[in-house]
């Protein structure tokens, strides 16, 4: 099974909260087929922006949004 991960980040309103200053400016680093490669991409971006306390990068576990064992996933029910 493929376990997709999305790496993204941007400038936060406050370094103590997870609220982006401008959602339109979120940097999508990319989609990765496993956690190890996503982690490497996240680490590179985090280190690149280490001097800016308002910049944060995250790894989203996309594979957790879909339950392959269920008839329909929660995201399919939205449509």
C-alpha cells in the first residue's frame, strides 16, 4: 500500500499557533510516496527557513484520510 504524504508550509500569524498569515501564500513543497522522503523534504525546508520564527513546515499524512477497508471514506461522503 502506498502511504502518501504532503509537505507544505508558510508564514504563521503567531509562532505559538498553527494559523497561516495568508492561505494563498502557502508553499506546497510536494507529495511524497513515503514518510522518509517527506521527512527529508520537510527538513530541507525547515532548515532553509530556520532564521524566521514565523515560518513553519508540516507533513500531512494523506493516506490517513482514506480508509481502504471502508465502503466509502469520509472524504467521499462530502461529495
